[in-house]
């Protein structure tokens, strides 16, 4: 039996459940992620520049997201709109994005999500087999890797979030990525410096840096995400 093997159900968790476990909007360390989300939705909905929100309208929508939908995750919202665009939420969409459209999509998605998770929990079976952890949630992992590739091609700086850390762990476990002891120390030092920089930026913006989160867990996440950024081009 492999050391990293776990006894689990053979049924894969639905994406609705997987995405809901990511970092909530209220705990994001970079507020730009909300702006990036809106840019993503504009492209997804094929909203031309002339029809996009002006500065005031975008500020209002930002406020709605941060105050009313801050317990959601970025990936949940993206998934919700992808489903809406594909017609799976049974709501009519136009080439428009505002607070009303946003709320209508997430309301429909939340109803869908509740049913999906309820059905999953009701049919979930006890652990029947032992499988390698690399095989867990393969569908979700494929989604994380695809999303990371898209973000990586557009970002000059490391992408620091839970999905990126999961992608790193996947490549580390299957030995696609290898870190020597020296590299581990190097990336931990880079992580410490980046965290200090982000803390300074948050203090400037009068925001708190990741409340109620284990500092060691944050340091490890930063180090893994920085290492993934440096090595991803060679994968």
C-alpha cells in the first residue's frame, strides 16, 4: 500500500462542492482578483467594450460582490456563469453584466448547487477501496490545471491561491516537479519576502492580511505557488 493512499469513496465530489471549499472572497489577500473576475465575465458574456460598465457602475458591482457575496469563491462564480452561458441554469442572459444580472445568476446557481450537493451526500457510499491521492477529484484537478494555464499565460507574477497550490501538489506527487533541499529553502525565503510585501500593501490600503489563517500554512502556500510559477514553463 502506498504511503499517500487513503480510503475513500469511488464517487468524485461534484465541482459545486469542490469550488465551494476554495478561499472565500472575504479572505482574498489581493483585491485585484475581483477585478480579474469581472474581466473574465466580460469576456465570457462577450460584452464589447462600449457595453461594459463605466467606472461608477463597476464600483457599485464591486461593492455588491464584496459585501453580499463575500462568502462565495472566485471559482464558484466563474462556474456559475459558465453554466448560465451554456443554458444549464435555465435563465436568460444578455450581453450585459450588472448587479441585477450577477444576483440572478448566483441565485439560480445556488439553487442548483444545493440540489447537486444534497444528491451527492445522499448517494455517497462508505469507503470501499484504497486509491492513490493523485486520483482524487481528477475532474476538478483537470479544471484547476486548465484554469492555471490560462492565468499563467497572462500573469508575470506568481498566482497565489488554493487551486494553484493543488496543482503544485499534484505535480509534486507524480514527480513532475522536484525540489531539492536547497530549492525548498530558496522558495521559503522568497515566500517570506513576498508575504512581507503583501502585508505592507494591505496596511497601506488599511486592510488586514488573511485573518485567522495559520502563518505556516500561508508560508507553505506562497512557497509552493512561487515554485510552480518558476517551473511551470518546463512541465
